[in-house]
C-alpha cells in the first residue's frame, strides 16, 4: 500500500482572500515506524491529530471558495505547527502519554522525518502564498485546529478560541461575532501564539506581513460531520 503525500492542497485557485491551513489533519503513521510504539487506540486520540479539524476545514474551504493545505501525517511523527527547535516537534511525551518511538532520536532520524514530512508541507504552504502574491491577490491566513475538552484532568469551558498576536482587529472581531452565551469563544484560549511553540502564524503569516489568526474548536463539538458542518457555517458567516 502506497503512503499518502505529505500534504494535500484543496481548491488551490480559490478566489477567496482567505487561505486555510490544517497542520494536524491526519493521524497516519507509516508502518515502518510501528505506531511509534503506541497501541492503535492511542492514535485515535487528540495526541495524534486534531479530531474533526480536517472535515471542518474542507467544508469551510468550499463555503469560502478558499484554498486549503492539509498535512498528511500525524503530529506525533513530526508536528507541522512547530519550529524545528521546539521540544514538542517530535514529543517524547504528549500530554501524559509516553511516545516510545520518539525517545532518543538521532540527528539523522530527525532530519529524515523533516525531509519526508515537514518541509514538503511547509514548502507547499509557502509556494501557494508566493503564487498569490505574484498574482497580486490579497491573502488572510487562517490556521484551523481543534482542542481536547479535558487536558491533564482540567476541563476546558470554551467552545472555541481565536489565537492571534499582531492581527488584533481581525481576531477581536471574530471573537465578538462567534461568542455567545451558549457558545463561549474567547481570545487566545486555550493556547497563545509564540515563536517557540508555533510555526504557521509567525512564519507563514506575520513574517510575510499577512493578517493571520488560528482557530481552535473543541473536539467533541466537531467529532461528527454534523458538528463540522455547523462550525464551518458559523465561521464562514463570521468571516463574511
């Protein structure tokens, strides 16, 4: 069985000003890595990928007529939203779960994964943004993610979060439009953007001078197709 590509581009020539990325779209790990020493059930958890994010992103891409770039491999193998110096690029522990196949990796092993899975994805995003710039096409970058309802035993009350640094006006506008008494959405929850912990927004967005925000939606709300459709519609309306 052939392996999937390191990335997939959907609707590359979309007319929208928005470009979507989904760095944690897949939980796929090639057979040669033996599930990184994990039982199969662990690969169905949030530690392996962002549950529901890929389906939601595809629906949003269609609704907006926006290009979308999705990663092809599990974040446990290599995390496409981490800089290469990040300790969580290939985590030896994810949340509280030990990842045996990521222990004591050699420089050659790290380089092999980066060459096979990381740089093809980053280069695909960069090339897409370069092509749009060459055409004089305005771009706003939206990174699509999901988060677990409970992290290390602590329940998270938010339904969604909008993460941003420089794009304060866009980020605050989206929070205002999405937040509701029955649907709490907050700014910079449950994470914050940082140069040490993020790649897409700092490098593909801010370093290019683009407006750029990261969406986080709670996984239990988008695990099923109905929730993915509902949140894609909500986000599309907020972006209109």
